[in-house]
């Protein structure tokens, strides 16, 4: 697959994108079980409908999913979401969720482009001051990407995920918006 930064298309995903989004998410869950809180089996059991509310989200409210395409007529190759906290006292924060780039597009700047667009859109959300995420403590590639975009580690959850009896730590990271 050829991915060119000049033709890369990133757009907000909506209800019509549900099946493509869900299929790519399932690929990510299967390929990288220690990178997601949800297991592949849980995702299958809940079905694609579990993402309907987020797919109907509003960029202005701070809850949305973005998708990356190599070109306008190409299949979905990367996804990332932003979920704004609902509690009144925490609405100044949102969480990056579901970051995944298909293996055939990995290492070609798709993840950086997705996160850059997410941060640009997050900065326009009224009242949003902080974007948080978690990353596997051993996932050096992802952590370096997040750090290069201004995220800083503020903690570590020891044993955050149990994948088939193996416990994985997660680093907690945050980035303040200008």
C-alpha cells in the first residue's frame, strides 16, 4: 500500500462508516491485545453498535472519531477518537481512545497525521484544556510519537491490563491545549 502525505485524507467518521470502523478496530484488537482495554472477543460480543453514540458525536462537543485514508477512494487505514469527560467538574478534559493504524500503513506518518488533526480539532472545543491518553509502558514507538506531539507522562498504572494472565503496565500521559 502506498501512503503519501499529500494525498492522505483525514475526516470525522459518522454512522455510515460504522462497519469499516468496526472491522479495522477488530484488526487492531486482534493484532495488539495489550494496547486496548477491550478484548477482541468482547468487541465481537457487543457488536458494531457499541460505537454508534461516538460515531454520532460532535466535534464541537469534543467527542468524535477520525479516520485516515490513503486517498479519497481508498479503504480506512487508521483511526483515533476523542471522548470528552461528561462530569461537570471534568469537562475540561478529554481522552484519546482507540488509536490504531493498519499494519500495511504503519510507519508512514498516518498516526502522526491522525493525532495532529485530533489535537487541532480538540483545541477548538470550547472549555477543553487537557487531552489525556494511556499507552503500554513497553510501547516505545507509540510513546515517542505522543511525546513528540507534546504529551508528557504523569503516572503509571501498574498491572493495568491482564491479557491472558500477563499483566501490562500503562503510562498515563497528558497534553495541555493552548
